């Protein structure tokens, strides 16, 4: 019985020494330094498809846009990674969203002020469908998309260019919002 007690005390002592030796006694300092590091390195830079946020103005509306920016990485994008005739989250990771603080006109149709997820339906030829959906905070993009939450669907004409863009870019610029990726330029007319 005495032998068991001595072994237990030795195990507790060894565990305590290991705990304090690994910094377990400095809990508050470790938490502080860890949060300092997190503030210095934004989480958006840790992703394979970085999270991009931008602000701008279209007409009288202030616009906020957020999207995940995937890269081509030698892959076939249109018709393969992003299938034709299927809803695409227009970015990577969670759904892309756009926020308008005033009513706008998108491709000639009125869209009320608010925050919307942005989806597209790519086509092998002809116009693409652009969708503004009221469910904007979707963690898995098009996997959670539900058509019954569509607020507006419009058509936009894609342009194909000779020079390839490696990383997806969505800009607030004339004629409204312009998406560029691989050899695609998709202008969405917003006033």
C-alpha cells in the first residue's frame, strides 16, 4: 500500500512538473500573446482562397462586398471546376454577399436596399444568370442555396478576354460590379 502511494505521488509530481515546464503556469500571458498574434495576422490571409472585402459607391448607394478569392492553379475553371448551368456561389467558401444602403437598379430591374448573397449560373454560351438572394450568411455557399429566397434574377453578358487572371476578383467599378477570373469578365450593370 505504501508503494502505491509513493508511485501516485511520483506520478502527480511528474505531471505537475510537465505542466509547468510546458508553460501551463503562464496561462494569462499565453492567451494575451496569442490574441496579439491574431490581431497582427488577419484570418483572411490564412485561407487557400483569401477573404476579400471592399467598399465603394454606385449611384447614391454605399456598397459593401465580401467574397472568397480562389485561384486557377492550372485547373479548368468554366464547365469543370465551376459547372455550366448550375448555381455557383460566385467565389469560394461561404457565400459572396453584397450590401446596398439604398435602392439600386440591376440590369434594368429595381433591387431594394439590403444585404444579399450573390450567385451566378454560368453558361457555355450566351448570357449568364445573376442572382441576388436574401439568405446572405451561408457558410457553405451554393450547397445551402434555396431558390425560394431569390429576390432578383437578371441576365448579364460575359466577355472572354485573351489574358488570364489567376485569382478571382470582384470589383465595384463601371458599370457596377465586375467579376474577373481566368479569361472571364462579367460586368453586372448597376445604377
